[in-house]
């Protein structure tokens, strides 16, 4: 057993004791009241899930085990000569709850390289789809095809003790994270690069190797991938992709089934697909205005037009956040260092100055500020990754780190089948009428 797996088990046993105590001695404590409106409006603000890996503050943004994104950029190990945190380190932090050492991160990098073999039938399943299929469809099909490799599903079919579920979930999660870059790169090269594929380089870190297999050798792009994989990994447990993975996993579906389900949620335009929508929207604006650098006044007019057509401004607003997303700010800082004069990036910054007051004046938008998706596309375009339909797959590869670390915790803590109560509107009517 690798030392990380052992360490995880020790941490989980400790937390299990604490949770047993909490439930035994405080199990009847009320956390909050739930209003009728909350039930109708996406359960917003209802505390109903425990997720150990990260916690979102409406004003400060996400913290992973207490560490903000700037703190992660300072404290997580980096490649030699690099400035961006390694996603392996974030995975360790989410899993173990402590910052990793350099050897911990190297161990994870080599574990991911060792577990990265993707069987041929996975590529055949992807090949069975037309090239015109959306990359996210290919991605979930690839993950589903990989489900044949689940060690949890095999062990469960043979009959295992509940106490051992976590061990198989850990191995499946490690295998899946290790293989996702290869699957994603295969989709990219099949769809956009004439089906010419690039062999993995087992000496590179997980994100660096992903960049390499996509076909991007620029060290700037590799650094971007490391940052990208860190900032998209987790956003506490209630967002659609995390919640879906957790929900499906609560039925004891294995990591592959659960993660594929979460990815179908990430593929929705109000969630992960927003990153492709942002760049599409900016490109349409450029085309319609026949300029590469629209002025702030032109942007303002285009935003008003978007709203008058009953559409949302993609990349702006959030269900929980109420200030500029620190994931947006981290990308802005990356751009200031690496590509301050890029025209598209400057347009993203001009949009940032233009959109919030307009959304604020609508009076109904709870958060007029940009989210992570408002910036990511412009950085990718700079390095030549212009195929914006692929962007959500990048988000998905990163999201695996958070939702699979969480799934390991779910199994190690023996969490129950999720099954909240639902009611009909007739029930609600009778409830308010006191019947
Ligand atoms: N542009 C225009 N209108 C917006 C808006 C935006 N960016 N954000 C919210 N609104 C509108 C809503 O559509 C809603 O209008 P109606 O009452 O007419 O239906 C109203 O403002 C209130 O919505 P809210 O409470 O502020 O926001 P929600 O929690 O319901 O939704 C979100 C959050 C992200 C779906 C929404 O802000 C949105 O659609 N944003 C654009 C899409 C986007 O960027 N999504 C990515 C989010 C990050 C991620 O998950 O990846």
C-alpha cells in the first residue's frame, strides 16, 4: 500500500470517530430553517451535504482545506523553475488535509504515470461516435467505457466487507485521474488534429504530460495547464458536477459511473459549458462589430443586446459567490505575467469593467461579477487552443481531482444513500393553507 493511501485511512478513521460523536451527541441540533422559496429555487442556501475537500465563502471565494487560491500558488510544490502549483499537490491536500511535501507530489506524479494505461476498447468506443459529436459526449463515453476496469465493481460483485469499500474507491479514483488526460487528449487529437496522436511522456508531471499529449510543448502552456487544473478542481459540494458525482456515488456506483454522471452535469451551459459560451460570445461580438478590439462603449451595447434577446451574459454571475471569483483573478494575474498585450485578454478585461454595473442595474442579478469561465478561454486561445467546444473537457479533467477525492471520503466515512424528501405543489398549497 502506498504511504498516501495509508495516511488517508488514518485520517479517515480519526474523522469517523469525530463524526460518530457529533451525530450521537448533537444529532438533533437544527442547522437552519428551510423556506418554501428555497425548495422551489434550486435549494439555494440549504445546508444539506458534507464535503471535506473545500469550502466556499460568498465573498472570499473557494478555500481548499482552508487554503485560498493565492495561498496555494505560494505553498504547493512546483516543477523545477516553474511558478504554478502542481495539481498533484492539490489532490494530496484535498485527500489528506495537509500540504504535501515535494516527495509526496513526486510520488503522486509517478503513481499517475504508472496507472495511466488506457485499454483499446475505450478508444474504440470514442471512435464509434461521429467526429461531429461534442467533445463532452466523447469524454463521458470514454469514461463509461473505462468502467470495465473498476476494481470496486469487481470486488463488490464478488462480495466484500463494507469496511473495505474505501480501498477500492481509492484505487479506482487514482486510476481514473491517471487515465483522464490520455482520454481527453485522444478526443482532442481525433476531432481537431486529423486523428494523429501523441504518446504520453511518463517523465512529465500529470498536467505537463496532458499539455504534451494535446500537442502543446510551450512551457507557458504547461504552466497554464497546471494552474488551470488547480483552480477548476473543486468548488465545495453543492455545484452540479460535484453534487451529481456524490449523489450517484451514494448508490455505491463506482468512481467511473459516478464521475461520468457528474460530467454530464458539467456539460450544461449554466455550469461547465459556460467556458465555451464565453469565448463564442466574444468571437460573435468581434464578428458583428467587425473589430478585434471592441471599445468599452461597443461592449456595453453588445451586452444590452444580449440581455434584450433574453440571454444571459456568459461568465458572469454565480449561485453562491457574491464577489469577483478568485479563480478569475488568478487567471488575470497569470495573463499579466505571461501575455499582458494579448488583444483577446484585453477585451476580457474591458468586459470586466463594463458588465458588472449593467447587471447590477437590472436589479435581479445577485452577483454581477465574473466567474472562472469569464477568463479561461482567452488564455487558451493565446496558446493556440482555439477549439472552444473542447474547453469543458479541460474543466472536467480538473474537476476529477476534487470530486474523486470527495468520493474517497464518502466511502471512507460510510456516508448514506442520498434520498431527500420531495413533495408536490398540491402538498405545498395544502401546507400553506394549514391543512
Ligand atoms: N446574465 C444575465 N442574467 C443573469 C446572469 C447573467 N450572467 N446571471 C443571473 N442572471 C439572472 C438570472 O437568469 C435570473 O433571471 P430570472 O429571474 O429572469 O430567471 C436572475 O438574474 C437571478 O439569478 P441569480 O439568483 O443571480 O443566479 P442563479 O443562482 O439563479 O444562477 C448562474 C447562477 C451562474 C446560473 C447565472 O448567474 C448564469 O446564468 N450565469 C451565466 C452562465 C455562467 O457563467 N455559468 C457558469 C457558472 C460557473 C460554473 O458553474 O462553471
